[in-house]
């Protein structure tokens, strides 16, 4: 204290930091004031603790003062609410825990937990934590997990962790390992137990637990079989483990697609698995099949065995599962006997399905060895859901209800016809005939060609070839005996049209009786039009031939024309005109006769007769009478 001071005064402030409780025992020569009344500067404010729950402030006005303070450590109060989910798997045991900590009174820098020994910490999620440590004690049933926080925490904190033990469980009883939080004042929560399909869990002994319905478990847990509520932190539970018998049913669809010298096969196996799950499938498949592949969910690998194949999965499955097997085999292209039994699942207690043989090629199918248990099917009897797998024609289809069965068919390909490499899509011939019997023909051929280098044209006898053009380009044909080979250009698209124009000339032996013959081509003609034109003042009469006129053959005589008029499609109009003509003729004749025979004149008064020749009276006009 400063000496010889005329005035002495000041302030005293006492505050805590962390989990410390302060208690003032004696204050002499001090007046207590509010901590906010103490004047502060930036330097003094920086010295104050950032987190303080208690603060005492005093003012003194003399050097004679005394202050006694007692400091005690405060222990945090920890309440735990936990949800524990235990799972029994085919090859592992897991424990998932969600801990809700309620920290009061004092902050906490670390949390200690007892976890079961032999388990591995797979994951840990604790917001605000900086590190964690596991301390294993040899021979102890439990290990210690220490979760360290970066800053002291208080209030509600969540810790989520997952423990695993990758070993198959073989014991008939399972004692649930307990997970506990050290220094917890109160513990409550729920415990749920689940298992893979194929296991049945039943409670044997429980302590400190109250059983409740699985629907009331606070967390959705697949395959849950038991649920409990905690009533004592030192709880215990033992469950009986029973492995259910395995039952496998298979519904199989075998599809074989036959090509030229090779048959492709596929088997779609739809499993229905109940009881214990399955991680390995075994198939029986003949050694004559090659390029065998298996496709399905979680397929890890497959390998050949003595009589088939073994397919391994990444994890065991149960319920419904679909697996596809594909394979192929070669056979003699001239015909061979093939077995169509497909891939046989060995673990299935019951198997049924369909076998369908399809091909886009034509085969003669003859059954060689067909079991009586197989039912032959018509193409329309194959289920619609299976018909979606193919669109080729069906050669044979069978249905079976059990194994084993035999299905051997003899396949012999039918003779295949040759495809057209050249076709005349349309031909137009125009022939002009002169009075002297000279014939000139202009022929146009529209040719579709696929790989044939020329068009073979055979001319009629006594016919001369004048000119040939292909696509308006003159070409020189090559003579081959009686035929003329007209070169054609090649195109990548066989549907491209090539226009071939040919001019021909010939002279008939008789100018009034002509026999006309069209040139012969080596390709089939789809449409032919032949127009014949005579000289002016002449007419052509069709007598006979392989072609008929477009309007048909007609008799040029007049009576034949009248017959055609009154019996053809316009006969109604012809008859009407004929009747009208007859009526007009009748009216005209009646009028003509009326004019030739007029009606008689009215009678005149008699006159005296003058003398006339003997025997005849003479007529005297009235004017000469006396």
C-alpha cells in the first residue's frame, strides 16, 4: 500500500471461471456494489474472464479492509437418454447407439463410455469433438471410449456411434453387450434387437428392461424382432437364436435362339427364398456350352465346378431375386441334334418354367428325346410376359413342372431360295408401225440392281439394235451369243433406279398381218406398259397374244358396236335415247299422214246440168243461169 497518502480508496472484483463456485466468508472495510459500477478500461476489460457465472464487487475507502473467499469445484450433472439398436447378421454383429446428453451445473470437456470389448468402432459423430480414444483392458469384458471436446460443452449434446464385430455368430444364445456412459446421474432409453432373414430371436432372460411392442420403438429398424424400455442402468438381456430352415423355389424361363451353326441360350431364374438367406447359387450346366456369364444384383464372381457353375454374391439375400445366365454352343450347319435343358438351379426345392426355341431362319424341327412330363405349347400359349423377350418365330415351346427332364430336338435347316439381285421396277415400250410393215420400238427400263454388272437383253428374231443409253449416257453393249449385255453402274443403295433406254427396228414379212415380240430381259419385270401406234389412216385389230389390250379386245363391226352400246355401262342412256327416237319417229309419221289426207270440204248447193256429152250431165255455173 502507498504510505503517507492523504486519501485512499478503490475497488475489488472477484469472479470465477469454469466449474468453480465462490462463497464470501468475510468482508471487512468493504462496501459491496454491483459489478457494473466498477469503472473499466480496455486494459482491465481484457483481463476479465470470458465465461463467468459468479462475480462479486466491493468498494473501499481506507487501507484497513479484509476479504476472505472460499472456492469449491462444481461437478457437472449428466442425464443420458439413449437408443440402442442391436443387429444379428449372417457374418457380423452390429450395435448402433444414439446418445442424448443433458449437461447441467458445469461444462464438460470429455465424455467417458463403456463399450463391449471385441467390437470395432466403425463410425463416431459427436458435434464439437476434437478427438476420441479407445482404451482396451486385457481380459476385461468392456473397453473405455473417451470423447474429447475442443471447448467445454454444456446443455444438450448428441453422440452417434456404430460398433461392429465381423465374425459369424454360432452360439444358441446371445447376451446383449451393454453400452453405458460413466458418471451419468440418470439413464433412460430404449433397446431394439433385429436380425437378418433366416434368424428367429426369442427372449430368454431380461433384467432392468420392460418389453414393449416393436411398433413403439422410437427408431425405424428393419427386421426388428424385440424392443425394450430401460428401467435400470445395469440392465441385462439374453436372447435365444434359432436358425430357420431354408426354402428356395425357382421359376425359370429358358430361351434359345438358333442361328446358322450356333445356338444362343439364356435362362432367367426368378428365386423365392424364405428362411435363411443365400449367398451362393449353384447351377448344373452341360460342358458343351461356352461363353457362360451370370448377371444379377450383387453378383461378385462365378467359377466352374465339376458339373456346372457356382455364383457368389457380395452379401446374402432373401425374398425374391432374379439371376440371368447366358451361354452359347455351336452345331453342324447342315443339321444336328441339340439338347435344350438349359441351366438347372441345384438348391431349389421346387422348379418350374418354360423352354422356348426361336429362330429367324427356317428349320425343320423333329423331337428326338422328349420327357413325358413336358407339355408342348402353341405359340399363343406362351405367357405374355415372356413373349416380351423375343420377336422371332417360335420353333418349339414346352412347359415343365419339375426336374429332371430331357428335351432333345433335331434341327435341319430348310433350303434357302436365292434372293433377286436385279429387278425391273417398270418398263415402258412405244412401238410405231408404218404402212409398209416397218416397226420401230423405243423401250425404257427402270432397273434396280444389287451387284449385277449388266442387264441381259435378248432381241427378237430379225430385230436390229439401234441405240442404248443408261441414265442418259450412251453405252456400248457386249454381244453374248443372242443376248446383249448392257453395262450398269453400281450404287451403294440397291434401291437406286437406273434408266436404260433401247431403240429397236424390225420389218414384218406381211404388212397386213404383224406378229410383234417384246425384247426379253434376264430380270423379272414388275410393271410393263406397251403402246402400239399405226400410221394415219390405219387401224390395228388385236387377234391373239400373251398380252391383252388395256380396254380388252373389241369387234370393230357395227352390230358389235350396237351390242356393246346396249349392254355396256351406258346401256340406260342408250335405251332412253332409243325410246325417245322411236317416239319422235311415231309423232313425225302421224303428222305426215295428217297432211297427206286433209279433212273433206263441206257440201255445196246442186246446180242445173247443161247439155254435155251423152251420158253425162253438164254443170252450169250459177252466174249463167237465166
